[in-house]
C-alpha cells in the first residue's frame, strides 16, 4: 500500500505542493477568520485526493496498476491511506504552518467568539469533518469512477452540509439569533468539551474520525471488488 | 504438456448497455449485447501465440479476463499452472503486459514513470531495464507525453521485459506503428522466447506480423474460437481457390468457408487444401491462404457470400 501511496504522491507532488503553498501564503493574510482557514484546509485535503484521482483517470493508470501484482483491496486501502496522509497534511498546514506562523507573526484574526486555530475545539472540528467528507467521497469514487463519482459526491456533500447547517440552526436557534454562525458552532463544541471533559471529548473526536473512515473503507472495498475495467 | 496459458470453456456476457465492450456489427453481439462463448485454447511454454480476429471479436475481452480486470461468467483460466483468480498476485508478478495504449502518467519523465512501476515487482531488474532503455534509445529525462507512439510502446515493452516475466501478453502492440518498429518488436519477441520457459500471447489484427513469428494462431470471431492450431498446420490446410462462377456449383459450396464474388471471378476459402487441389487443380488457381485471407473471408456472418 505504501508503494501505491508513494506513486500517487510522486505523480501529484507538484500540484499538491503548489496548492499547499498558495493556501498557506494566502491564509496568512489577517482578514481570514479561523473558521475559513479550517474549511480551506479541509478543502485542500479533499482537492488533493480528487487531484490524484483526476490524474489516475486522465492517464488511465488504474488499468496499469490492476495489471501489476497488486490486489484490488490494496488499491482501495492505499487510497484510504492517502486520504489519511492528506488529512494529516491538511492538519499540519492549518495548525502548524498557518496557526503557528500566524501566532508567531501576530497575524490578527477576526475573532467572532472563536478561540483561534490553535485550540482543541478547532482540531475537533477540522479532523472529523474533513474525514467525514473524505469518507463520503471514496465510496462514490469506487462505485462510479472519477467523473460520476465526483459529481455524485459533490451533490451528496452539499446536501449533507445543508442538512447539517439546518440541524444546527434548529437546535441552536437562540444562540444563532445572538451571534454569528462560526461563534455558535464553536460555542457548541466548547460546551460539548466542557460537559464530556477533555479526555473523553478527544476520544469522541477520534472516534468521529475513524468510524466513518472504517465504514467507508468497508463499502469501497465491496464496490471495487465488483468493478469491471 | 506444460502450458503457459490454458483457457477452458471461458464465457462472458455483457448486456446491451454494457459500457466495456462495443462489439462491431459483425462481432459477438447478438441483440446489442456481447457474448464470449465457451472459448478454449492453450499456449504451451516456450511458444508465441497470435490471437487474431476482427475488431470486436473478443480478443481484448479474453485478455481482460486473463488479467482479472473483468469477471468471467464461466470456465477456467490457468496461467503458468495457477488459477488466474486464486493465484492472481503470483501470476501478475510473473507476467508482462503491454496494452494497446500504454497507460502511464503522461506528465512524468520516463525515469519517474519507472519509479511508479518498478517497486511493484519483486524481480525487477534495473540493470536489464537500463540496458533495454539504451537499446531502444529511450530518453529517460523526457516526459512520457512528448514521446511518439512507437517510443511509448518501446518503454512499455522495456518495463514488461524488466522483471523476468515468464509470459508476455501484448494487446495490439503494433497497431499504428511503422514497419521499422514492428520488425524491431518482433525481433525482440523472438529473442524473448529463446529462453524456452518464456511464452508470448500476441493479440493483433496485423496478421503479417504473426506470419513472421507466431508458432500458434488462435482465430476468434463473434466471441467464438474458429480455430486454434500451429501456424504451419493452418497455412498448410487453408487455401484460396480463384476461378470462374462454376466454382459456385452446389456440390462445391459445402467445401468453402467463405466466398467472395466480383467482376474478376470467384474467390473462395477452404480449410481442405488437398481436396481443393484435387477438385479444382486444373480449372482454377489454388493458392495458400494468408492469415489475412482467412480473416477477410470469415469476417462476415457465416463466411458465404
């Protein structure tokens, strides 16, 4: 699986590095809120995965790798490993480069009730949400291929985001009336953290990352085993 | 007999909406679908087999089934003595494959493309790859997309030959290539099987290539095997009879596998060379059929005009 991830990173390295560099430099501007940067980091991880799939689709290398001594399960597993790598890279960029460098350079951020990038709440939002969307994308990709899979994922992703936002708005209508969306979401996460206690909260956040990933991996493996090329 | 490839009663059907195969009108399609019907043939170790047939006959489907890129509906495929599904990893590590269009990352240099393939083979021989790259004059620093089709094929062949493959499968490797490169490729394949444990399955519709190097010919049409025999036996048995309309007499028709009639006369194909010479030796010209003749005469329906 590592070899497959290695060839993906080799093939897409310049595009991924350019994306990361542009986002890092851009996000150091003071007018972006922490919430925007979290979303941009997550989008970068997703776009990175889609870029790898795009290159694979454009060059039809999937057929090449299915002709090599590589099992279909390994190919699927490698895509999840790549997703995890991109998630970690997105996290490293958001919390490491942008968060840390921003703090060091005293880049002012619009606060809006947000405690800042370098917080457990920010991490607890970034990793599970990004992992959720990656987990949503991959079964579509393995079932329908790049073109249709990406299109259907986009539709499903927008639907999930809209439903999530509507649900939050309904549940926290009073809070939304008194403050901005970013602050309300953050406030809710903070309340959750305080009520669970930090260790249990971190554990719950980790479960929110891994459970969708594992369910998604199971589905993708089944879908891919049935695909014909 | 020790076989590199054994296929028994292989079947595969696509529905009319199947996205993978678009059979030609004269191919295996019936009602818009595609059916590979109980295909059986075997390739002994140390030989080259040509897999021929018109477009849409099922050649690529057979190769995809061998590689487990698509699932068979029935039958059995044994590659290097192993079932192609149960022993998939072992088989693929001992198999070299060249697609009709080489599928590599086009924006990478050849040196980088090598890095995306070599680690997957346990027996990758980098010295062999470099030697072949030099022999084929492959510019390793150039991007794959800048190469000509011939050079791309050379790279694919170099990659397929650099991991001590025991069976080489080539799907239409010579289509669209100039005669110089085609000769070079055929020479390379002949050299490859000098080691008697190695074999080649070569799918093509450029039959002249096979007349040069193939030991066995398998002809598939409409998803069915027409014949699978040693080349010399085929070329010895099949003849084209060229004569006048009297060839079309009712008693002669069962002898012919295909008939073409034109203003110049009647040309008919038969697999019974001795009988054709006995019957028509004096009144018609009886010529040894080429593989192209056989494909041409048999490519339409039941072959009769």
